[in-house]
């Protein structure tokens, strides 16, 4: 008996020591899961490497800057009262904070170039979106996925009609002609970003109107950039609206009963490796078909993943792997990606150059019209108005894939990525078609 008591006494100090020397107490403020002191050390080391020119080149240096600076800006944004509540919080601060660092010259040119190349040539944006599309679609309820089907194009048409109508109306009151309001402002904003929207649209305008494509790009880009800003802001406001009026929102579900199949499964590194592989394969398959079929590879990838899910072609362990990889990527790299979007895709010069009151009102009217049209027509076909307005409305009015990430992050609805991509890619193709049809009407 005495020996047993002695053993208990001997073990007690060890338990107290564990509590005393716990490096990660729960009450500490944390950034990216790290105690703030440790994160501050990581931030300091990163800053020193950036400004002494010793930052590694290529993926390592770029990803380090994006993760550490992105998490820092996101943490700040999520604690700024007005920005946190109404303007997207960490998401918008990560984007426009990094864009300002480029605009003001705070970020060295070598770092800007490295991040830009990593995002574009290195394909980090595609890598991120491939994981989200594959994991979120394979995690859907296949019966509900079939139920959504063609109905999703109803709110997309609603977004286009609403944006054009409000653009014409606001343009009339602020001194823009219908031609300027619709062709120069509304259609570029709805066109699916730069590569899939503004650039081919400028070529269409050049063919019909006679000026070189570069002339029209210089006109279209400010509308696109400012529209993306308003799309992010409206995304945060719609999230707040959904919180105040729960009947309007599905909290990330597009229709009642539609959600990720959240089956409890233990995170498995080997399964996550399979999830990474299947995401890369679906992305490559979309690229392969894109060389044959005249649709954007993202759209073809979505179709392929949806068919595989509906036909139950993917083994359950692969589905779980894709879902786990999607969760890891979304949790770990979203703020890093948003920082990269600010550096590589957000031109503050273009945004600031467009800041006249009339121009701002018109762009805001276009984005509001897209929200209104998508929300109303989405409700007619059984969708939640908030989710319909965000995915089919705002994701038509932003800057394509980069804008989709920013909008869904600001609205806290990343699981809507497949539908956001449909709106951006197929919706962008629809806008090019509409532009080709209506431009002759103004000649």
C-alpha cells in the first residue's frame, strides 16, 4: 500500500510539469494554429529574408511569403471592426493589402516577380481550384447534384438580365449612354475575368468597332477591376444578410438537402495523397478535352467530375481522399492564395484611375443587378436566394477564378466553388456570345 502511494506521489509532479511547460496553451492568441509569439518569429524571419535579398527563389520563397504574409494580413483583417463585419474581413485585407504592397513599392520587385510567376506560370491558382472542384463535387450528394442540373442556368440568365437592366437605368441617371453602360461596363464585368472575358471581348469589339484590341482592353480593365472589388464587398454583405434572415440562406447549401456528405473519417496521409492525384488527373483531363472541345478546361473538368460522381465511378476511398485533400488545401492555403491574387491579378492603378462618382455608381449598379437577378430567379427554381446570388450573380461579376476564390472566401461559402466556376466559365462564354449579338444593334 505504501509503495503504491509513493508511486502516485512520484507521478504527480510529472503531470504538473506537463501543464506548466505546455507550449500551446489553449487560451493563447493563435495565428494559423500557432501561438502568436511563434508566428511573429516566423514573420520576422520571412521579412528579413525578403529585404536582405536572401529569400529562396522559385516555389519555396514564393509560397513562404504568400503563406506568412497572407496569414498575417488575414489575421489583421478579421480583427478590424468595420472591415470584419461588412467588407470581407481577412479575405479583402489579404487581397488589397498585398496589392497595396505592390502599388506602393513596399514589396521588392524580385518578390513580386516570383509570386506572379508562381501564381501564373507555376499554376498555383489552378492547383488550388482543382483541389476544391474535385473534392467538393465528389463530396456532394449525387441525387441532389442531378436535381440541380440545367436549373442552375436560370439564375445565371437572371444575373445577366439584372446587370444589364440596372446598368442601363443607372447609366441614364449619371450621364452614360446605354451603349457605354452595357458594352463598356456591364458586359466586361460579367465576362469571366481577363483571359476568358476581357481579352476575347476586346477582340470582338475590335472586329466590330474598328479600334485595335489594346484600345478596348484599356477601357475594359478598370470596369473589371472595380467590379471585382464590389463583388467581394457584396459577398460579405450577403453573408451578413443571410445571418440576419436565415430563411434566405442555406449556409453554403444551394438548395434544401444539398450539402457536402460530411461522413466522419480519420484523416489519412495516404488518402490525401490519392486525393491530390485524382485532382491533378481530373484537371489534366479537362485540359486534354479542352484541346478538342471549344469549352474552357475548368468547365470540362467540372462536367467530368460530376459525371464520375453521378455514375458512381469513383471508389469510396478515393472520394474520401479527395474530400480530405480539399479540406487541407482550403484550410491551409486560402489566405496564401488571396495574397497571391493581390500581387499577381489586382491592379490598384486601374482601380484608382476609375474612381469617379458616376463610374463607381454604375459599376455598383451592375454588380447589384447581377445579385438581384440571380437571387430572384434562383428562388423561382428552388435555390436559396443568398447562395444563388453569390454563386451565379457575384461569380459572374468578379474576375474569374481569382475572383471566385475571393468572393467565396468573403462570403464563407467555399463549398460553392463548382457552381462559381460554372458561372465564371460557361457564363463568360455566354457573355461573349451576347456581346457578338448585341454590338451590331448599336452600330
